[in-house]
């Protein structure tokens, strides 16, 4: 269990109990605000584009996010 977030295990169990795409969308929509859902979706795209070798500035422009957000995603991928 993550000691920084004692509720993470329960969140993971909640999400793992979902068995289809519609159910996952409903679960995430119930947990997150519409803007949080957009931001999480963009973070996933940041990871995808970084893995594809797209330059960070180009990712920031394409997704309408700050370069710091893309850099944070890059560090997360590297495990920093």
C-alpha cells in the first residue's frame, strides 16, 4: 500500500472491479470533475507522444498544455 496515500488501494480495487469501457467511463466520471477527466486524458496523450519521439514543445502546442506539464510527463516515464 502507498503510504503517501492510504486510500490508493481502495481506489485501485474500485477501478479494477470495472469490467467494461462504459463502466470505466461511468466510474471515472463519478470520481473526477469534467476538467480533471480532460487533464488525465491529456496526460495519457503526453505519455503516448513522448514514447513516439515527438518533441516536448510540439506536444505542448498540440495538446494546449504548458511545457512544464510535458516535462513532468517525461520525468514520470523515466521513473524520476
